[in-house]
C-alpha cells in the first residue's frame, strides 16, 4: 500500500463532495479554508490536485491527502510552512483510507467493516472505478449452467472450482458468451473483468471492458522471487493448475503480445526480492518479438526503480 495507491483512487472531487463542497462546471469551488465570497478554489481533475488563488488564504495548493489534513485540522499552513507535518500527514492518510473504505489493508475483504465512515452519513462510494464484484458473483453462479462453458474449461484442463464465471448475456450486456475472469487491484478488489469468448471465432476471443484495469490473478505478493509472465489470462489460469508451478512461482498474466501495461510495470517494480522473470509466451513470431521487447522494457524500468527505491510506507 502506497500513498500513490490512495491518490490514484480517491478523487479530489469525491473528497470535496464528502465535505459538502460543491464544484461548478469550471472546476471552481468556494474555498473551505478562508471566508470565500466568490469561488477562488480551483480543482484540477487531471492531476487530482487543487489550488486556492485568494491572497487572503494560507491553504495554497495541494493533493487529496493535504486537503484532508488541512480540512480535518491535522496539519496547518502558517506563512506557507506545513505545521504538524509528519504526524498530521499520517492521520490524513488514515482518513483518506477510511474514505476509500479501506480498513485493515491486510485483509481487503474486511475493509468496509473496518471503515469508520458512518454508514448513514457517508457519501456515495468514493472509488473511481465501478464495482464489478457483484456482477462477477452472479456470473460465477452461471458457470455450471452452460455446457459450452464447461466443455471449454474441461478442454483447457481448468476446474469449475476456479474463480471464474460465465456470461450468457442475461446478467451483463458486455462480454457476452464469454468465460469471465476477475481482474484485481492491489488490495485484492475486483476492479474489472476479462472475457474469453467460447463461440469459437478465432478472430474474436479476448474481450476487455473499456475501463480495463487490475491484474490477473492478482497483484504479485511482495515476497515474489520468481515471476512467470504469461501471454494470456487463460495461460495463467492453466499454469496455476500445476501444483508445482503454483508453489514455486508467482504467475501474472499479460494482456496479449502487446499487453504489458503501466500497471503491470508498476506492480513488478515493487517486487524488491525479485530474482527472475520467466516469459511464458506462444512460440510464434509475435510471441518471440514480445519477449524481446518486454524484457528490455522491464530491465530498464526495474533497474531504475530499484536504484531510487521508494518502498511502501
Ligand atoms: Zn482559500
């Protein structure tokens, strides 16, 4: 868990809404830190930051965590200096986690129960992404009802007990006629879905939602020493059925031969104990080229990152 993780997910607008501050269509609001007659508080959606332009205000500029810190009185700014910085910032981070519904991060499933947000007065969910957990649970119940899906899993050597669903199209309008796999964020929440079509059309097999994010089967554990990167999600699922592999290696799916995303790279960069990366790609030309490209990209980013290592706080 890093501060970046929180900043990526908690929008400044959601935080303002939580504190009852309205933002107009120009991104302006009345500043909560001084007596603001006309909106002089600007919200920057692209960088998730804010700035007060009033000359009568000490708040200046900041990010979501600084906003929370100032608003809750955990930190203050006198003559531009941040007062109560370390302790105050820590309390602001805790509050930010609370707003995200993340309690004890060791067990993300208990997050909402540990949340100190009063369920009655709490604002609507503050997370940026849609919650696909519910959709996935419904799809998961369908897996036994589709002969085509069962046949496909059997052919791939995958068991019905795998965390997998089937979408006939009745529950969810996207990823129709697909075996559906969950994609997860760092805290283990389902943040998107991947569909593998079982219609047999070789040209149209892989389907992602437009807001694709998250990793399969999950973020690699920080203790990972040997990492296998597979070309597809199905490959990862298949590999994980081999007990020896599952015990000795961490498996992470890429999204095809062009599918090493920023999120993959960020996750891999955090693995401080990593000794080896093994590519599990198809032996065709596209597969071989991608191994070369991926290896180069990972070597560059990983080396740079490990030199200026910035471990989770
Ligand atoms: Zn102000």
